[in-house]
């Protein structure tokens, strides 16, 4: 077609050239408008049989693919809507004492089959700590928060180590959502920078990536345990299940619970002359951690990690994976401190990942970790499903969470900002 137009234009006057250019512009305008119309997937996916018959072959192929994607997203949304009724091994039952639902779970299903069932009261407050800085990080952490709260049955207290821009975004959102039984505390990151910037760090998170090392001194002194999360996570289950894993830490006298690293990074065979920091075996990923703060303070954690960091910096000059290198070096020197969590609690979609060995069905997974610098563009098994899950929470209206969360536990709701130069006071009320 274009070849005929060019031949026709060769034998015409300049006026025809002008007319041809005008026609070309009009064709491009119509094509652009058509593309924009087709891109509104919900409408295009619902075309009638007569409208489909009028499509070109290319448009028909696009329509079929779009309809398939639209159907998959609808199915995923329906699955998420029913997730409250049945999430993994978590069951919602009624307490005989207060008629308030309780969360029950079997620890280590598969590994520890036969373990007694343990119960978490619906009014037990779950403590979560997250380091978040900048507007871009705020977007990721909001998606994480929505995935946590969507499945949650318990009151939650979020502790954010954040800079001013992140705090502004998060404060606005939480005020807008007006969530029952959700408390939020902020700890200014600007006042903590000097405590970690002495460590040379090649990781893209810069000094913010080191601030998880400071949690025993930053968080309230009488806070005994906390779940620590990276911002690039997507939950697929009730966080109460993860909170129940603290029972194992306490029973076995461990201080830190975390998942084994799912790449060969700490084995030192990623590339020639690769020298990773010391680690136990494959090492551990610090994107999801259970910290017994009281036990870590007893072990004088702040002095412990600094001594290990100073010793290893003499040989390695800098860290490549921020806090993860230092925590792995500490666990190498003190292996009795840690408990290895099931790999489904931190499925790592990084470069060179071996995560596919962790599960046989995606329904077994608890947390998806986008720990590759490529984030959603990473290549991995079932990544399309994981992207759809992430996108669903990204687009989910946080105001709808108000009607899904528990109430009646008298935890209250609100925000507070701590002064990092002073010992913070605990503002947690008991059930």
C-alpha cells in the first residue's frame, strides 16, 4: 500500500505532496485514537460479535490477547476477594471466651507435620518495622501495606524509619484511609544517617539500606519483637502466620528468624574473582526478618554488629548488599543466633535465583520478594502471575480496607513521630 502511494506521489505536482502529507497525518491521528481506544482494556475486551467481525486480523489477535488478560485479572480479583475466607493454613475461628475470632496455624506444615496447633488471639497486636525513603520508595511501600492489610485479621502497629518526603506521603494516606486498629509511628531517618554512613556501601539503597541494623536502639525499649520487611515485597497470606513463627524462636532460644538466600551469591561463584562477605552456607536474605529485640539487646547487638563490620571491612573495604552482608557475617560468627524460616516466607525473584525449587504450586507461597534491581521486569518462573498479584494491590483502593480490617480490640488508631536522639517511649496499648 505504502509503495503504491510513493509511486503515485512521484508523478504528481507539489500540491499532491501536500495533500498526501495531510492524508497521512489524518491516518496517523485515526490510528492513534484507535490505539488509545483499544488500550482502555475493559471496554475493548467486551466488544460484541458484530464489532469483532469488523476488526482487522491484527486487531482481532490483539482483542483475543486483551480479553484473555482481562479475564485473568478478573479471576485474580475474585480470588483475592475470597482470600479472607481461606488463606493458606490460616483459619478464622471464634474464641469461646470473648467470641472474637482467633487465627490458628500449624507451624512448619510439611517440615514439622504433627506439631500442635497454636492460636493467635485476634486482639494480639502485630508489630512491623519498615525503612522507607523518598517518593519512589513510598509508592512501593504503599503497595506492600495494602497487601498486608488486605489479608490481615489482627491490629497492626507500623514503625516507619522514613525521611520527610516518605512520611508526608504515608501520613496523608493513613489519614485518608482512616483504618481501624492500625497504629503508625515514624522515626526520622535524617537523624540516623551519621550512625551508618561510615560504612562504605555499593548497594543502590545507599545508607538507608543500613538502617535496619539500628532497630534495637531506634524502636521503643520495651518493644520485645518485630517483623522487619523490605519495601519490595508482596504478601499473599495473613501476616499473623508469620507472627506465629516467633513461638519457634522463643522455644529454641533464637534471636533472628530469616529465610536462606536463594541465589549462589554467598557461595562466591557468580563470576570470576567474586568475593562475597562471609556467610553460613548460602547465606540469608534480610528482606523478611523476625527480630526478638529483647534478646538482641541482651546480646548487646549494637556493639556486636559494629565489631563484625569493622573487622571485615579491613578485608572487603565495602559492603555490596547493605545490611545483609553485615548480618550474614554476624551469623557466621554466631550461628546459634538464627532460626531458618521456610523459603515460602521470602520467595526471591533476583538475578540467578533458584527460587523455583522452593515451591510446586504458587498457592504455597506467602511473600513475593522483588529483590532484583530490575524489579517487575525480572525474568523468573510464574513471574506473570506474581506481576498480576502486585498490580492488583497497586491499583487497589486503600479506602476499601476500612471495611475489611478487624475492630473492637481497643487498640486505637493514630500516628506518632519519635525523636531518634532520645529513647522512644512505647505508646502501645494492650488488648
